[in-house]
C-alpha cells in the first residue's frame, strides 16, 4: 500500500510503500540507516542485512545522497521518541543513483547556497520554510473568504502606478509603448468593489528599488484587499483579525516546522490573545525620541526605528494617521486634522518590521483629481480610475500585506531571501 510519511501514525504495523529521496545515510555494521524524504515529511528507514535479500542490501550500499528510490517495509514506532516512526525495510528499488551532491555536509556561504538554490530547497530548513509559507498563504485565503471577500485578480502589466513609475520595471508592450510590471493591484481591485463589495488579489509584484536590506526583494508576493463601506477603524480591525488568524494557523499546524527552524513559538501566543497597540504618528515620533532615535517630524520610519518601537512590545503596533505630505495621493484626509491621512502601517514584533500598509481611500473625485494634479501624475492614465468615483462612489478602505515578510516573521529567519523559493534581488536573477 502506497502512503506518505506524514500518514505513518495511522499505518503502524502495516506494510507500506514510500517513494522519495535519500536525505542522509549512515551505517553501523549490519544495519544501514536511511533518512528518507518524500515531500510530506522525513523518516528513518532501517535496512537490516539479516532481514533482507542480498540484492536489497547491495542496493542500499550503493545509494548516494539525494538518490531517488522506492522502499517497502513495515511502519513501527520509534523506540526513543513518541510520535515518531520508522520504516523496517523489506524491499528497496533505486530509481536513480545521484551524482556527488554539490552541497556538502559543512557550512556554506549564502552566495554559494543561492547559486544552488534549486538544490538547497531540499534541506530541512528550506522544507520547513516552504511549508510554513503554504500555511500562511492558505490562512490568508481562508480569512478573507470568512470576511466575505472575493478573490479578484489584477493585471501584472500596467500603464501607470499608484505612486508614479520611478520604482517600477519598464517593459516594451507591443505598439502601446512602455508598460510597467505592477507593484500593487490596488487601483484595479478598487474598481472591482462596485461589483463584489469586498475583494482581494494575490500574486507576484515588482519593485525596482536598489535596496539591499534584509527585508526587500525585487519580486515578491502581495495580497491587496479593498472593501466598500469600510472606514478607517474597521479597516484596522480587518487587518488585526487577519494577522491573528495567520499566527493562530501557524501555531496550530506548524509545530514540526518551528522545531526544525529552532523558532520559539511562545512569543506568538500574545499576538493571538491580546489586542494590538495603536499609536498616532505624532505619538510614535515622541516615543521613538524617548527611545533614543533622532527621527524628525515628517520623516518615515527606518528599520531601526521600527525595531525600537516594538522592542518592548509583545504585540504588533499600528502607527496611524501619518502626515499627508509623505503619503500617497489616494489616501483620505483626516477630518479632524487636514494635514494627516486616515492610514496605518502595522509594525510586527521581534524586529520583523512593517508587514501591512493600508488606508481609507479618498472617494471624492474633486479632491482626488486635485491630489493627482498636485503630485504631477499623468491625469490621462488615471481617467479610468476617476470613473470609479463618478459612478457610485462610496467610502472604502484597503490594505496590502507582503507574504514573504509574514513568512520571515513567522519563521524567525534573518533574511527575506529564504522566504521565497527563488529570490530576485538587485544582485540575483539566477537560478
């Protein structure tokens, strides 16, 4: 009976067949220990010379690291570790004997591992990160549908951008001139709310910015969400609920992955159980100065500022109502303070930095048009966007959350390049 390693708990005492790869191998006299990976998990398979045919023993001896193979044997409990299992091998068929594996059992530098990213993905660490990424992505979809959002995908090619084209990658587009690879689908899903009320997109986006920080990629995955009749406070509630749902899903489903990553999940418990902190931009500036920052009024928060802000906090912090002068044209002005906008950035704990940015959107066409002209944006390219305000404009809000930044936080890894299968940075286009 074919089965997956992940299902061994329900197969104890049964004879099963597993197909996978040899992750590691060691021998002790008349016993060969094979660590097998089948994608769903890892298991130790035991080949005992006295219990197998000579051809099986010879095949086991010939196996090299990352050889592919098929094994048949009996599932048994691990003698020392509860909830772990072993495979007592009776039959072994090599599928392909691998050549000498280039990633040796020693320390390698990050450039070497990135050059062999296509193979490094097979490591236990990367296996755990990929699975964690999948759980986070699934949680995003589950939460959004629970809150009655509809997935409405947006184009990758775009003639314009939310905030100008200086940080976009230009692409020649047939006879239409220059197009750009999108860094957000926001404008398009704003249009879709008049159809479905609440919607989100999810896919790769691109940012042409020569940043070398541990939190930046040139290509990354983003979920953008927009909701009709949702204003600033409700927008923050939706964001907080999403993060809590993601964290809760990871804690429920990723204990094995946390263990492999040596990630202590305890700091995540407060995120699920406690309300998030909200600080105005002005309160944030004062607090940062008290903590030793030299930040000035009207400046954006740097990486060090974000780390300082959350260092003593066990929950993420919303920094809301930023200066209008440094934020995007589409953000709605605060009715109490016209020099502020109804927006927020969510700063995660443990030095993870900003993971969500969002705002209430300006629904008044005259104000929006004035902001576009003030920013010097090409009015013609935004004509279709302005139509969404001409025909049935309503109060609405939205936000964007970066998948890799969320993975980096949950996995507790230092560099975001580990949080996407094949990273694209300013120095890396291959493999």
